[in-house]
């Protein structure tokens, strides 16, 4: 209702201030439509949280008319041709129009459930590991590492071993992707192959060689769809929008014959 009243006010101001013209619309006539008046009202209310005064409404209308005149003049001068920013903006608008219907789509329960199952890896809770580690000097020999493993298996305290580091000796329930981020890609897979509860190593990370004990593994699981519904619905709509855009692009390009470097003449 606010926007309707504000749009009516701006449109009314323009009607009172514009010169009467009974002749059919011409290219040199700038006409403020109701839709454009509503947009001006929406923008003003969004920025100020109130209706414009009469003077402000007149200024809005005047500024809009100046912008419209300059846009027309720019087009007449060909300033919109060969401009990368304008081309990109036009492409973005057309893509938006092609994708926009997806935002209102509401899949049935079976469709959303099928999408959830097909993309289960994106929504599953990752497996988690708890482990104890000792960071060794970079130049440690195999014999020295084996001796330390034997000591640890005999009950030696890992806190007094290895070189000083900010890494904690004990890592609790860290998700596998996080483990790879901290220690380097592939580290989690190497740890997962260790026998639980037994010291082993060395395994090399981005920090250097480690002795490790895998203490616990919690397997990943897929939560119920209801707990993820909003995210799954948003992802489904995003994918539908992408498919709409692709279909539109294919249909659009089918209207043209292409003559491009590296392609056969008139290739479609």
C-alpha cells in the first residue's frame, strides 16, 4: 500500500507539472509510466523509509526525465555500441529473465526427495576423526622414527616428544575436509588407513613427518531431508534456473547462423 500511494503521488506530480499533449506519443516526448513511477517510489521509500515531500517528488521526476533524455541521446549517438560494460549488463539482464521463473517453482515432495538423494554427498555430514599426533624433525631417520613409535606403543607420553609446534597433540572429532585443510590434501585418507588405537608413522603433512594414533572414527551420515529442506530447495531452484538459462540459450542461438573464426562458414 505504501508503494502504491507513493507511486500515485509521483505519477500525479508528473501529471500536474508536465505540459498537456493530446497528440500521439512521439520520439521526442518523455512519458512517465505508472510502472516507472512505482519504481521511483519504491527506491525512495527503501532509502528513506518515508514518503517524499512534494518538492522531493518533483525532483525525483525531474531527475528521472533528465536520465531518460540522456539515455536516448546516448543511444542516438551510438554510445551504447561496442561498450563491454553495456554488453555485459544486457547479457546479465537477459539471463536473469531466462532464469527468473525458477524462483517461484515449488517441486512436489517426490521431486525434492529424488534431488536430495541424487546429491546426497553435498548434504551428508562428513566423517570425523579423533587422533593424537607427534610432529618430528624434518631430518628424522627411519630408524629414529621406528624407535619413537616403539616407545609410544610402550606407553611413553607423546607430550614430551617431537618438535615444538602450535599443533595440538590431541585432535578431537575433526571433519575429514577440515583435516585436509589443516594438514594438506590427502592426509585424511592416509590417516583413515591406520589401525585404530595403534601408533604408526611417519606420515607426512605440510608441516613435516608425524607419528600418529587414530583414536576414533565417526562415520558420516545423511540427515533427514526435513532438516535440510530450505537449503535443498534453494539448490534445486538454482539448478532449475541454470537449466532454464541453458535451454533459452540453445533456443536463442538456433535463430542465428554463426560466422566465427575457426568455425565453418554459416555453422549453427
